């Protein structure tokens, strides 16, 4: 029995050594209005621009909800959306820096390590309501400010981006 499996194991090992791996899983094309494009160092693309996401695609990812006090609101706000690290994983994005660009051309740079160190969400809901462009939407990168004292620092507040439209991974 061992002799029959040895050639199969050898072929698999050789394929891996030579880099013959299956292509990355495809990202379905956006059907609705594209609200986020991830470009730069992304291994999975569904458009010439990179990895495009509509709201339905983001809603299919596991959702995280937390309530936190933001510097922009008088009372704590409940945010819902996928973890930013899960969105990046869907596009197989790799890099050390995320350059976020908002609809109003606000730009901020986020260390990619933040997505692993903190449960930041790409919020599409505030207080259980879809976020309109008028109220910081449709997407808002939010840190769970109340979860760790260091997240109250201005550096993390500056990394938040509402009206997010593009992420460029470097």
C-alpha cells in the first residue's frame, strides 16, 4: 500500500516545490454599485481596477458589531460591518500599508498591522441603519476606540476614514 501512495505524494511535493499551485480563489464580480475598490498588492481581482466590492459582497462576509465612543459623536455609536482584515483577505491583499481614500478625497495611511492588532471594522451600518454619504457612509473604517486605551490616541483617530471609496495596498 505504501508503494502505491509514494508516487502520488512525490508528485504533490514536486508540484509544490516547483510552484505549481492552484490559482487563487476567484472573487465574484460586483453586481450592484461598486462602493469599494482595493488595488495595489491584491492577488485576487474581479475588475481591471483591482478588487471591486458592492454592499452585498461586504454583507456576505462575517459581520462584527461593537459600540464605541467616537470623537465625532456626542453619544456612543453602534457600528456593524466586516472586519477590515477579512475584506483584505477576500482580495488576498498583502502589503505593509493601506492608503485609504474617501469620496471627498480625504486620505489617510494605515499600517496593515493595525488590521491584525485591532478588530477594526469596515462599517456599513451605524446604530443598525445603513450609513448614507451624508452621514459618513457608505463605508467607514472604525477602530473599537473603547477596547484599548491606546486607541484613544490621535494617531488612530486620524486613521479612521469615513466615506471610504478606495484602499491602495502597498
